[in-house]
């Protein structure tokens, strides 16, 4: 079975500061990795995903994430955040083999202070 | 294109009552998912449909939860009878294919409070 741990439940940062949201996963088989974002009163939407190839993945809104197989991590980063980035961020994994079954982490609430 | 539609947006019931949630996926999406998101936790898959057939319902509490997708389009999730621990946001999602690398499109969810 797969599991995902998001190491920080809340991350407060100042506007224009860099941010890193941490994600570690556990799996005995190969997985795909995802970051979803949930803005207030909206559904989750895909930020980025790692399927194969380059370990540095770029997503929407200036976010990027790096897959590190040896550390089983997939941390999300942004060099300069904006007030509009205030949201809940979810890391998720899915087995490469087999049907779609996303396993989500607990979420990290990113709060941007002016 | 229209997104995933869910209703109602909020529902408050007393324990032991029944409740139903409705979901209409993105047009043409054959795969539909229901997730349960308890406060402070990530979404947990309850059931996955491919067209009108069930692909995975291993985490659905079948003694009280049921779901159907009769015509392979919209879907209904029912809880009967509800328990206090069922208080959560129920999310519906859809995708064009059931592949594990596929992007999911989520609705805004139904927030259920069981008193």
C-alpha cells in the first residue's frame, strides 16, 4: 500500500518570500506523484505531476517540485509567493501499474501574510 | 467547459437520518470518483466508477453507504443511517480515463454535518 506524509500542517510566510512544502511518500512499487491545490470554497485542482523523466517538474502559477527517489520525497517550491497562493496543498501518489487510485497526504495550509 | 457539478453545497442532518449527494461529471468523462475528506485529513477514495460499473469500492462502508451511476453519467452517493463520524466534505471527481497518471477534475464538494 502507498502512504503520503506532509510534514507541515501549516506554513505561514510573508508575501514575496520563497516557500517549500514538504512531502514524503512510502511505496513498495513505482508511483506517480502529484500536487493538488484547494483554494477556499473551490474543488481541488492539479498543480503539477511527475510521471517520468526529468526529476524537476514545473507546474502552474510558478510552482515546481523535485522528485527525489532515494529520499522518497516530492517537495513543492515557489521562489516568491503572492497573497493569491493562500490555499491548502495536497501531495498525492498513485501506483504506476493498475487503475487510478490517488492516495492523498493530510494537506498543508499555506498562509501568505502581507 | 463546465466543471464537475455537485449538490447540495451544505447539508445538516441528525444522526440516524439519511442523506443523498448528487454529482454530474465533466461531459464525456467515463471515470467518476467519490472521496470523503474529514477535517484535517486528505481526501480518501470511497468508490470509483468506470461508466456505470464499479471499479473499486474497497473503502466504502457498505453497511451504510451506497452509490450508483445508473446511466454512466451522473451519480448519487447515499448514507443511511448517518453517524456522527460521517461529518465530512464529500468530493466528486471525474477523469476521461481510469489510468493512474490521469488528471482528476474535482467538484467543490458537499459539506455534511451530522448532529
